[in-house]
């Protein structure tokens, strides 16, 4: 695993292999169930409010399960299990970073976003700095982040379906592209939410079942399991010590900075805070998601240990050096084809749910912020807004599918970590400073977004993901040695926002009075309306 994308080797199945009927049945079952959900959701999505945010009808528990479904991607389910199996303690560091990130969301972001937003992050920032330029920049940022995250998920889905059903990669990507487009175009946020909820239930139940079967093999003793891990891992007694994956401490710090701060800037996670009724449900959403994610990562730790103990380090690396096949291989070892097909189907559902969430996020950014507010200036009918939203979802699904087809032979693993870096260095500084800094102004918000986006992409280009003597897109030594340059890009985003504010001519900076804005952000009460 290199920054968490599922990339099974294409040599596991050959074109001459017969399609496994067990895998096909599980796959068809998943597709059938999700299409039923979409059909039901399509009957609920008659207005833009229903399409974008499910009309705020989800409960905190339901939304928390959907958030967890949105967040636990292929990188989490397959990647972390494999990274723990192959790299020991360092693999667990990914899980810790993902989990701790929700504390930032809970304490600083969740309730203000719910109180200030209607459909998008552009609504949140423009509630203080209402301008077409500000809304356009926020929409562009959301589109970039969503597409960057969507491409590796689609590549992963294509490779997974190819592995399961032994059909070509191109046909696999087209299948998943069609499915995700149907979910969003017809079902909107209703369908996306319930696909994510179903995915969360399947993921927790399936991984928990796998962990129970695993423990039964070791007489329900953790000590026996750990003893076997030390025997079958080349690290031996050093398995639980750091340093097997990250040899440079600065790389470790930089990665965790991006993981912990990046979640609070991911549009497809934050717009889920708009799908509930009130602040109580918002808090319940984040707490529910945190508990689910925490429990899942504990199970992932157990599965990672089990993969080493039962499958063995050498066999794992021989079949897939990245370790991303660890969970399916463990399932096959414990329960044969049936259990492996079940776990692989859960992995497929995981990817489908995440991709659908990303599509709805990108669709909202374009159709609501750009089409409705900037192009139409807010003057259009509800019917045309719904048409624009559905056409936008269709074109975004088509574009993402074409990009995934074009990138099949390229190493796109960097896009996962880059997504978190872009979110932490662009969206997060703007959101935090908009909500909490009285002096902050529109110039600072714009420069913060531009500096964060630019720094993230430039550091990617001059880093070892792109510049590499062996297999890099640019065949030369990297100018920046960090694979995860968040420790550089994130401060640049905050610094750009700060300097843009203090150096701009607009010293006053508040288009909307800060006191009334802050009261609304923290309580949902509009002080100006209350006083009139």
C-alpha cells in the first residue's frame, strides 16, 4: 500500500480462467440491492433540497452511519489491513490519523457548517463573504478535491471487479461508472446516504464475523495470535515497533498532519452535516461516525495480525507487494471461496458508496454554486435546477470514468494522500478563519484557497510521486523528498490566508458584521433577524 489505494496485481487471474459463480452471485446481489434503494430514493428526490441534502430528514444515527460509510474507503478496508500485516505498527498509524481527525470536525467545524450552510461549503463561506468570486473559488476547490479522490476509487473498483469476475479492466470501470451515475442522477442524496448506510452495516458485520472466525482458530487467545505473528513476520519481536514503513520521522509527522487536518476540509464529508435537522443531530452524527470508525479500525488491526499469522508474510508479498489483498486472502484461508466472495463484495460496496458520495459533492459544487448562483444569478425554476443537478451528475460520472480508463496503467496512489493535503491546505484554513477570526476578510479567504491549492499541486509535481528516476512521470531526482508534503503545504495555506488579510487594503474585512455572523455560526440564530 502506497498511501492507501487498492491495487491488486493483474496476474492473479488470467484471461483463460473461468468466472467464479460464487463471486458473480455476490456481485449481482449487491448491485440488485443498491438499485432497489435507488428506485425508492428516486421517488423521494423531487426537489433540489431533497436531491442535495435529503431535505435534512436523516437522524443523527443514520447520518453518522452514512458519514462512516463515506469515510471508510478502499484504502481503509483493504489498505490498512494489508499495511498492518506487512509493516506492523506503522500500518496502525494510518488508522490513528483517520480516527483522530474527527475530533477536529466535532469541536471546530461540524455545528458551524450545519448552521451556516444550505447545500455546499460555498454557502458556509459566502454567509460571511457573499460574492460570486468567493463562491466560484470554493466550488472549484470542491470539484478538484472530489475528482482527485474519485479517480483512484474508480481505478480500484475496476481492478476489483476484474479480479472477481475476470472481465477486462475497461468493462469493469464502465460498470462501476454506470452504477455510481445511476445512484446519484436518480436518487440524489437519499440514495447515496442509504447505500452508505447499507455499506457500513455490511462492512462492520462482515469484518466482525471474520475477526470472530479468526480468534476461534487461536482458541480465543490474543497472546497465541501475537505469538504466531512474531513467528511468521520477518520483523519478529520488532513487529509492534515503529520504523518499518516510515524511515523518516518527518514523513510520519507530515502524513499525520494531512490525515488529521484533511478530513475537516473534505467536501463530501462536510456536506453530510447538512442532511440532519439540528445541532443535536449534528453532534450525534459525528459521534456515531467516530465510534463506528474506531471500532472498525480495532477490527482492522486484528485482521492485519491474522493475515500475517495465517496467510504468512511471504505469501502476502508474493501475491501482492502492496498488501491490499490481505483481507480477501485471509477470508479465503478462513472460509474458502464463499467467505472470500462475501468480503470482496463488501469491498466493492465500500468503493461504490465512497464514489457516490464524491459524485454528489462535485455535483452540488457545480450545479448549486456555479450554475444556480453564478451563471443564473439565482433566477431559475426548481424544475430547471433539478435538471441541471442531474445533468451535472451525469457529466461528472462520465468524466471520472474516462479519467479512470485513461489512468489504468499509471500509478495514481498519490491522489489519495494528495486529496487530504489539498483539503487541509485550502478548505480548512478558509473555514476555520472564516468562522473564528474577526479580522479575516474576503481577500484573505481567496488568497488562502489559491495558495493552498497551488502549493499542494506544485509540491506533488516536484515530489517523488511524480519526479522519480525509476518509473516516475518525470525521470529525474525529486526536488522535494517528501511523499506526503502536508507539513509544507498546510502552513502555506494558512500563511496565505493570514497575509492576504493583513496586507489587503480592505482592513475592515467584514461584509457581514462578525458578531451576528458568529452568533449564527455557533447557535443557528440570526441576530439581525432577531433584532428586527
